[in-house]
């Protein structure tokens, strides 16, 4: 089972939080209203076996500014 890594990216003076799992080709999971990255926890585990699975907190949600 891949481990989750919690990180931040600075984009246009906005701090965005994201969680990633695994390695390989990138696959991104984007949540809807009003969820945050944890909506995709099970998918990160599954797809993190073969891909670099990333789930960001969109702007204004959870740990993103």
C-alpha cells in the first residue's frame, strides 16, 4: 500500500495543499463542493500502486488558502 504524502505548492501567491501516493505517470483526482482531498482516499490507495496519484484541496478548501 502506498504511503500518503501531504505537501504544499505556491501558485500565484496562493498556497495549495495536496496529497499524493505512489510513483509513475500522473493521475489527478479533483473534488467537488464541499469536499476536500479525503474524498479520494480509497482511489489514492488503489491508483497509487501504478501511478502518481494526486488529490489537491481546491482553493479555499481544507488546508488550501
